[in-house]
């Protein structure tokens, strides 16, 4: 192999341990290598934190999309969706309907009032509220 190849060069630790290098340069080189190693470790940890946060954020936004595009029909899931989107009139009306179907008229009425308060112009919310006893 020729002497111009980057693979013919000794690794950094060998350079730092070279006895022909002055002590102050050798110490400086070792400190620089240690600093680079610490930086790479910190960046690796930061990268893991970003990945974990991104996956949690993706899960939360995926749940939000499911609530919006295909709202659940069961009461606990609707309540969970409303916890994320408390001003979503359609979800409030869905929860009210679920309460009605479950024989919980007082809670259904409270949700119809809530929907009408969120959007007083919502015809469906007003109609359902007017139909309540």
C-alpha cells in the first residue's frame, strides 16, 4: 500500500501516545479526544431523547386524528378525545348521544348545553337541546 492512503495513518490514540510528541501537545491531543468523545456521547443521548419524544408526539397526534376522523362511540373513549379537544362540538354531541343511549339523560343534557355554549350557531346542538325534556 502507498503512503498516501488514509488507512495508513495511525489512529488518534496512537498519535496522542506518540513518545516523540512533546508532552504539552500530547496532553492537549488527549484532552481534545476526550472532549470529542463526550460530545459524541451527549449527541447520542440527545438523539435518543428526540426519538422518544417524537414517537410519543406521533402517538398523541395519531390519537387526535382518530378522534377527528373516526370518533369512537363508547363513553370512556369519547371522554378521552374530549380531554384532548374540549371545544370540538361534534365530539361533545357524540358524547351526549352516547350518554342518552346509556340511559344517562342528565349527563346528555349537560353535554348538549356545553355544545350550544361552545358554538351557539350550531343548529344540531340547538335542535338536540330543544328536544330534551
